[in-house]
């Protein structure tokens, strides 16, 4: 099966998890297609000055893969730069956020796996 980009579900979330600006989520697959072992596999472009606010994951792990650009990633209270090719893993019970403080779009893929 091939799903064309135009067939993917997109939504805009303002101040996602209390973060700055708006974030566009493009869902690549459904929970059923993840065999209900995950709840999200999405592309997320972060425009300059936009991000996802700090939150804790319960009973799930979230993985970010940075496709393009550089952002600030908060890993359980420690901020560091994360760039294209980097992977950030927020395990069950841990917290994170991500913010684009650069002047160009950051592109990432996010996968949430259920415990």
C-alpha cells in the first residue's frame, strides 16, 4: 500500500502542550495500522519560534527523529541542541519539549509507542 501525502490527515494545534505558536501534525498511519501498539506516527514541521511544550509521557514512549534543521530539546529539564540526524527518546515516565529557536523550519518525525 502507498499513501500519498495528500491522503494523510493534517491538523493544526495552537500552543501544543503549552508550547509557543502553532504546530502542524501530519499523521502517516492510524493506530490500527500500528496494531494498537502505538498512537502516533507523524511528520511535524516546526516553524521558527514554534514548539511543543514540556510534558510527561505516561505508559508510552515518544521518539523524535530530526530530518532537517536545529532545535532546542528539553530532556527532563536539561536543554540541548538537537539537529538533523539526531534521535531523541522520551521514555515512559519522562518529560520533554522541543522549540525551534532558529530562523528556518525544523522538520521531524514523531512516533509514540504504547507500553
